[in-house]
C-alpha cells in the first residue's frame, strides 16, 4: 500500500484537488464534472461536497440548473496542503534514506582524511 493511500482517502483528496485545479485555471467547477473526471458516482460527490460545505471548506451557488462550487479561504488552504502532501508522499523515502547514509559515509571519510577520489 502506498503512503499516499494510507494517509489520504483517495477520492476525497481528488475532489479537493479537482476544485483547486479548476480555480487555479480560472474555471467554474460543477459536481457532475467532478464526478465524471474522477470516476465516482454523482451521489457520492454530492455527499462529500455537502460535508465540505457544512464544514465551511466550500461554498456553492446554483446558477440556472447547475451548482457551482468554490473554496472558502480555509478550504483552499487545506487543498493546497493536500496537494503538497500528496507530492511529498510520492517520493521514494527508501532511496532517500540510502542516499543519506551514503552521504554520511563519504562525509565521515573526508573528515578522517580518507577522502575518496572520483
């Protein structure tokens, strides 16, 4: 299991990131569009969006026959943090740890006068 899936409920985060992506591109976003783009039933998207709205993360407005959603300031801040966390969780931590150990070995060798020649 990936760290991303372990720490973040995938569909909820995808919903937040779809709204963020639309807003950053200057576009309106609708529940039906979110549903189609992330491959989740409209009823699920509507339920999650209602929960977001109840918790003041988004605001919605009915325009004609469609509902347009947008973040509140807090919702946008959380979405941006989720995007950053998602990027961070995609990193290869094992490789980074091995690289850190290798760097420490090289630094210790240099400090002890046994510098490696490359």
